[in-house]
C-alpha cells in the first residue's frame, strides 16, 4: 500500500462496451498508477495467507494477491458481474499484469474464493482501516474525528422481494376490508408476511428507505469524510457471538422493527470497533433518531467517553416534556410564556466544578454592555431578567455534550448523510447490492471488497494530491486518463 507503514436493471451491452473501451484506451494509466502505489500483498494479514495456502495447497494455480487484486479491480472500475470482469481481464494485458495473472480464473474459482474466505477478507479490511485513519486525519482532523453509525441491508433476489408477493396479500385482504371498514389491509398484510425468506433464513424482513424487503442486514461505521471504518453483518454469526441480545422481536410497525434492531446492535459494534482500533479516538458520535434512548447516551458519553452525541429526538418516544419548564430539545422555557425558549448564553462551572449551561430571558437586550429585560410581564424584579442554569449530567438525553438545535448541532447532524452516500457507493456504484448469489458468505465478501476498494481510493487520492476525490473513484480514473 502507498509508501506508507435495490435491483436496478443494467444493460449488459453498454457495460461490455465500457469495459472494452477501458481495456483499449489510454485509461490503462489508472492501472499503472495502481501498480505504482498499491501493493496489496503487503497489506494481506499472515492469517489470510495461512488460510489460503491451507485450502488451496502448494500447487495452487493463482496466488492470493492475484485473486484479491482482480476482485478489487472489479469494484474500483464498477464492473457489475464476474463474467464481465473475466472478459475485461482477457482483453487487457495491462490488467492481467497488474493482477499477476498468467491466465484468467473461471467464474467458479472467483465464487469459491468469496464463499470460503469471507472472514479473511473482513480481516484485511480491518487491517487497512488502521492505515487509513491517520491519512483521514491529515485530510481533515475534525471530520476524521466524527463517528457515524447507520444500518442497511443487501437485498438478494428472492421471491419475497418481488413486489407481487406483498401486493398479492394486500389484494386478498382488500376484499375483507370492504365488509369491515375499520380493517387496515396494508397493516395486516405486513403482519402476515414471513419473518425470513424461504430460500435462506438469514434474509430477514426489513424496512429500508421506505420499502419492505428481505435483506442481509449490516451495520456500518464511517467517519465524517464518508470513509467506511467498520462493516458488521447482523447475521447468525453475530447473534451467536452475542447471545444476550434478542433479535427476533417483531411488531406491526416496520419503522419500530428497524429501531429495535439498530439500538441492539449499537453497543457491541461500537465497543468492538473501538477495542480493535484503540489508537482511534473520535470525539463526536452521529446517529439518527433510532438511537435516541437514555441507555445509548450513557453508553456514548459515560462508558465510551465521546464528548458529544448528535442524535435527534425520537418524537414517538416523547409523551411530554422531560421536566417542567423544558421543551423537547431541553431548552428552558419562559415561565410566563411557554412558547418562548430562553436564550443560551454559554457554559461555565459551578462551585463543585460541574459543567452547567447558562440561559437568560428571551426578551433581554444588551445596552451599554448591560442586560436589560424588556418583558412587559417580568417574572423577576431583576433589571437584567431571569437567569437559569441547566446541568448536562442530570439529563444526558436533553444535553448530550452539545446544545440541541443550535447552529453547531444542525451543521454536525447534516454530516450524518455522508454515511448514506457511502452505503449507496457500496451497494450501487460498486454493485454489491445487485449480486445474484444467495450465498450469505459470498454476499458478505462483496460488501467487504467494496469497502476495501473505497479505502484504496483514499490511498490513490492522497498519492495524486486530490483529497477531494477520496470517495470518487470514477473521477480519479478520468483525471488520470
């Protein structure tokens, strides 16, 4: 490595032309740059070599680095299928030289490789993360210190993912709803759908991006630059490793099902990730409203020592105010007019050295460096108006290390969307989400390889001094060309 310790239809004809053009044009300069700056064999853990040699023996046809280089090249160039990767390798001598291949492996050899060595590919990804973290700090230390968690899923081609499957159930229950006006056919149809796909029990029912599906769920951690730092599948292996967590609970609300799953996966994934990469000390956690719970705030702020947790309030869990005089964002309210939140005037410490936030009357103005209360119905005789202090440690949910709904909070939370774009890059641009395989291990390997390809893009962008392109492999290729 560097000199540094959804089913969208694809036109096979267009893809074939693109691959052929890549092999015959001056874009081979991209491969030359890869050869110069990327030496995948140096990054492969010794345990991966041992497992590969044990499985394939001494007289193996293809070195481990060659198989990995070919599959990573597929992800970097956005080649959707192994069959087209093989065509590209046959056409391009430069690509074969880069991969160290004297001949092109068969489809089945690539397939077996992904199925057998999915755990080792994950280990390779984890080892590369340790190399990527310092590079990300060089690019933007603040964004590199943000840790964002989200979940998604790989949707295999099973019958339950066909829209006709759910629609047929809805049509059946619509007839019944005509005779029973209070009956909801959509809600009942959801409740009657099986929990898992018939083809494989690990493809569980999920609700992703507003749609029902059966998917292999995974959690992903990225930094504020959108670079994947961890990918963990919430499958049978994960459940076996965490027998204390219950995953099978199902409600009649798909949103609530997703919320339950995200909450349960947060602690083990975060704890294990920070343990593996002990030198990485992120200061801010970002997550969506699914993580809004007191247990998570205690985990993040007290146990894992994050300075702040940027998580919006989940309004479904708010039955009223946290305590009298506070709104849902934890801002004190004017005693005489609860529609007016008080103004935040900074933080300080009390005599016990406890941090506290100072709030003043919303109708105070500054004149001649003095506070003047202009309230028509003041709640205090003081000319500078009412003052109030809140103590973050007394309510971590209301005060998660940062004042909610301030400009700083809003700006930080907007960063969270970078993870969704990173997931889309994994699943769409690098085609991990449209594989035809129903083998869980093979699907896992595809996602890990896509994540590794994103890390390699960071190396290349750094080598070219194009830090703005750390997630834009195609733009790098065009620039090189």
